């Protein structure tokens, strides 16, 4: 096998390893009662409760990942009254709060109702 062929095989193995690690991490997180997700826009407020009247405890951005515990019904945001109880895993604040489902995507699975 030439050096180009070796690089392709090594590259493919790295991609497969990353995919398996991601799948294993998601399964482990779900077993621990957590789900993954991310924001679909930047500078989304994470609030103390499921309403825009509640205090802001952190913020989420497109490139940030999130841990999701559950969901609740709250104030409607553009017709969507679902809020997720989340933590921005890229933030140094390490706080849990609520973010509107209008601005958030759960990566896999269905978190339970809080």
C-alpha cells in the first residue's frame, strides 16, 4: 500500500472512531438522564424559569453544546411553549436553566417532561 492509501485508511479509522465515541457518549449521557443539544442561533438567553420575564443565568451560542435534562411548558415564544432545562457545556458558569425550544435543537432522543 502506498503512503496515500495509508493516509486514507488512517483518516477513515479516525472518522469511524470519532463517530463511535460520539454515539457511546450520547448513549452514556442518556443512561445518566441527560441528552445533548445545541442552539440554532447566537446569544440565546438561558433563564431561571420558562419565561422571558425570568432572570438570565447564562447564554447559548450556535457553536456551544448543551446538556438537556427535561422539558416543561412555559411562555410561548413565536408560538412554541416548550422550554428545555439545559446547561451550556461550553460555559464556565456551570449553571442549569431554561431555554426556549424555538431557539434550541435536541440532538437525539426525547428528554422526559420535568
